[in-house]
């Protein structure tokens, strides 16, 4: 039996002479519990946010993009995509076009990015096809009305007050012609055949999708495409694989991008925010640890005679110190255990009853949660270390009490 720990447990369970000590003990346990619960819940939400943003960005964008050396694009896109798709670790490859334009409907206008895709191949690369309503096998190059089809982002459609079946007008200065009145934009009507909803406001408010052929004709690209999209088996290996695929393509001036480098600032910011949030919220546990120190000082004052008796019976200063360290650790353990249970319950509650967020501010529409075992371990360890550190000084002062003086002065 560990005698110091057994005595610490007896002190914690025993009825104190004054209710003030018991109240301080309860406050200390509650403080640690609240700090641990809040810290676990916040870290789970931040993990969920990071994971949600990563999955949606990596789903809407390709893992790797191969681009031409200039905005003129690259020729032989379909053949190059087939060649890239055969490489190890590549799940799919698809040619695409990418250009900016203006869209008009009923006197309203917005800027948008027009991306030309082949949905039959795009399904192998991104989740764009799954985000389109109504479901489409392909975006028609020519609709029954004689106009090319276009899929608008849902938020963009709301701002334009456009719905499937409506006619919109696209304008671009790419390949524009000069007249007596200056440069004249090229205009062409498109028919809305669907709406795109990714859950990321940035995409839903600024993207439009059309067939590759229709995009090539509108922007006068000929048979060229902007680049090749690639989906990888391991999306986190994108920076390394992107360079390998560029060399495999063996095209002079070919450039490569990947979803990690393109969003590096965003992911770095999220990791820094998570670290700072951990440090800031750990201060709640630190405040609770100060309560533990106050509680132990009160216990030491109340147990002066007991300390003197223990010392006269042969207990060493180290054993006396271990008694009060043990009591501090027991308080911290109870608070940490209660906080872990409360935190897990709060995380489950958020998962069962999602909190809705404004998509134009937070990129996503509901508050995601993703608890990780590593975060639980880090929070529990940090809480116990802080409680042990707070208990050290009162325990050290208790070990320094003179046994004779402690017994003589105790009333």
C-alpha cells in the first residue's frame, strides 16, 4: 500500500473542521473540469473545421494540376490526361479549361470563373458532379434551345436570381475585337442547366461550369485546354507527386500546382490558431490549479498537528510532501476525469445537434466536430501536470514544518 497516497485519500474524504475547505475543494475540481471540457470541445471543433475545409477543397479542386507555361494553355489535353492517368498512385486525370467572365441576367451582373469540364472524366477527379442539382451525366454543349449549357454556383445563382432553365448572358474580353468605339467584349447566351453547391461559399458564389467544347469556343481556345486535373490515391503526397507527374508529362514549360501549396496559408493559419487556442484555454485549467494551491494551503493549516504527529512517528519530509502532492493530484485527477466526460458529452451533443453557421463568413454551413485521441491525451496530460505543479509549493511548505512547533501551536 502506498501510505502517503492512502493518507491523501483519507484527507480528501474526511469531513474538514470548516466547510470553507470543502467548498474550495469543490471549486478546484469544478474549475479543472470546466477547463478540460472546454478545451476538448474547442479542439474537436477546430479539428472538424480543418478536416472539413481540407476535404471540401481537395474534393472541389484536384489534388494536382498541370498547367501550360502561358495562359494560352496546352494542346493535346485528352491524350496527356490518358497518359497521366496510367501513372502509379493516380486515380484519375481530366483536361479542363479555366477563364474569367461576366454573367448577366435580368439586369443583374456578377463576375465568375468559367470552368470547362467533361463530367464523365471529372467524376474520377473531383466531387463536382455530386454537387450538381439536378444530377447530370454531362453538361450539354448545345441545349434543345440551341445554347450551350452552364451550371452556376448556388450562391451566384441567388444573386443573379437565376434558376435552371433561365437564359444568361456571358461576356469576356479574352480574344476581344477592336472597333471604332474601343475594345468590344464577346457576348454569348448560355442556358442554366443546373446549380452547384459545394458547401464552400467561395466556390458557390463565383464558379460556373460548362462543357469543355463550349468553353473552348467561347474563349477561342481552339483545341487547347488550360491544364490537366489529377486525383491521387494519397492526397497528402500531392507536393511530391506533382513534380513527378510534371517530369513524366515531358512537356517544355509545363507547370504543376497542388492543393496543399495553393492553400498553404490557410492550413498554416488553422494550425497556428489551434496551438494558440490550446495555450489560451489552458489558462482556465491554470486558474483552477491556483485554486488547488489555495485549498492545499488551507488543508496544511488545518492538519498541522497531523503533520507533527506523522513526523514524530518517523515520517520523512519527503513522505509528508508526498501526502499533499497526492491530495493535489487526486483533486486534479477527479477534475480531469469529470472534465473529460463532460467534454466528450459536449462533443457528442454538437455532433447530434449541428450548429448552423453563415456560409459567407465561415466557408461551411454547420459547425463540424472531430475528436482526436492525441488531443485528449495532450489535454489530460497538461491538466495533470498543471495540478501537480500547483500542489508542489504547499506540499513543500508542509514538509518543512517543525513537528514540535506544529504540535505545540495546534489548538
